[in-house]
C-alpha cells in the first residue's frame, strides 16, 4: 500500500528520524546510511567496487566510509578468495540490529506525523 506524504511531512519525518539517530549516538553520514541500507536490503555479495559504482563515488570514498562503519561493527570486510582484488563486505549482527532499529524509528516517527 503506497503512502503519500506532502513535502513538508516528508521533511519532518527525515528531520525527526535523523535527530533520533544523532541522539542514539549512531551519528552516521547520509553516505554511510546509504551504504548500510544497500548492504542489508539488497542481496549479497557486496564489494567495494560494486558499492562505489552503485553510489557513483570512488572506491576510496567507500573504503573510508567502511573504515568508520567497521569500527562500529556494522560491517566487516574480507578478500574474495576467487579474485583477491575484490573486497567482500559482510553483514554483522550489530549492523542488522542497527538497520532494524532504523526501520523501527522510521515507522514510529511516521505514525506521529500530523495529517
């Protein structure tokens, strides 16, 4: 069932969700959230090269984002055994819980939107 939001409602939702994320300490950049959601919502495997292409950024940009996300245990990396040039990005339990929490925050905040 499609949900229709007016522009101001959509902006209020985005604002409130981002405030909640900052308050919870998950102060991720928009790029990091896009990477995280891509990894967790789209079927694996995910590579640095593939993520760079999808987000239309360079591989070093993805690597820097993954470095920060790795420190938060949201993702891990390993070399592809079949092609050592590729780096495979893997999901973690902490990352899955963070994505689930993000979904919960969005759902809660969407219910609070004024009509």
